[in-house]
C-alpha cells in the first residue's frame, strides 16, 4: 500500500507547474454510490488515490496539513462527503477532504 501511495504522489508532484486538481488522474469520475458498491480492494485503492491527491496538494502548500494523520481522517471524511450525495464524484470529494484537512490543521 505504501508503494501505491508513493506512485500516486510522484505522478501528482511530477506536474510542478500545474495545480494538483488540474492534473488529477484516477477514479475522478466515479460516484460515491459506485465506490460504496465496489469491492474491498477497489475501496482501498480509492483511499490510496485520495491520500495521493491530498499529498500532491500538500506539497504545494506552505502548511503541512497531513502531518500526524493516517487514513482514518480520509475514511471519515469520505463517508461524510458521500453520506447524503450518492451522485457526487470523487474529484469533488477529494477537494472537500483537502479543504477539511486544511481547516482542521488551521484550528490546531
């Protein structure tokens, strides 16, 4: 799993002149409902992708909003983002998760 995370980070960070949101690859068009219906391995891969996306954004910010965090926050925020919106796309969810992580870090 760590290897897959690093691959995602390298892909996103490889585009230093672009915003992470502009270079997002992966399950960006999958809906929350599709993720909820997916098998366990697919769900794990989507969590890895979300962490990789956040890592790319984190790399471009001045404040390290991932320090001291594990996958628990991503899983909680994924659940919260998708709970009432089964048609929401993963790129939107990823952006919401990043905003929440930044907000939580700012409050510390």
